[in-house]
């Protein structure tokens, strides 16, 4: 029997409704808006549980904490903003496809992988372009 708690429901909804993968701290900050007494340890416990049930996917961004997104069964390409350090899932377009996995030696099995593009998100790009260089 699966138990549904207010904490678990709030965390699930936050991850499902997010437009990008979130760190555990970001999820916790959003969740305490709904449940002010929610502890960070409880947030981590629910994230581990959802991940063990394959309902949540951890996205590893080099040098940063794991970010979590809802497991919808789709492989995703991610974009990491070098300015704000947020991570976004991007959709494949006709002109841009995720590469096929390389041919592995006999006996190896791929269980997953990450392909992350780096650059600047629109919000950071517009704020950088609005700053005019000083004439020194």
C-alpha cells in the first residue's frame, strides 16, 4: 500500500509543474511556500523515494548539485546557462538531434547518459546586452 502524504504530494506537484529541472534546495524552497514546517531532510527523503520508484530522474550538471525532473520516459537534451547556472530541458528540432550512442564493445550496456549544451539563457543574454561597456 502506497502512502500519500501532504509533503510527498507537494514535492511531486512542484517537480511535475516545473519548467526546468530543479535542485533539492529549489524544490524545498518552493515546497515550504505550501508547507512552512517542511524540513530539508524530508524533502531529500521524498526525492530519493521518487527516484527509486523511477518517477523522478536526476540530471547531473558538472560541478553542480543534482537537479530533478519528472520521469516522462523521454530522453532529453539539456541546456546549462553559464551565467545563472539554471538547467533547462530542450526539445529536439528537425535541425538538431541528439547523437546516437556509440557502438560499445561486446558486453557493455548503456543505462543512460547526458548530453548538455552550455551557453547563456534568454534572460541572462538580455541582461548582459543591456549593460553598456564604460569608456575608460
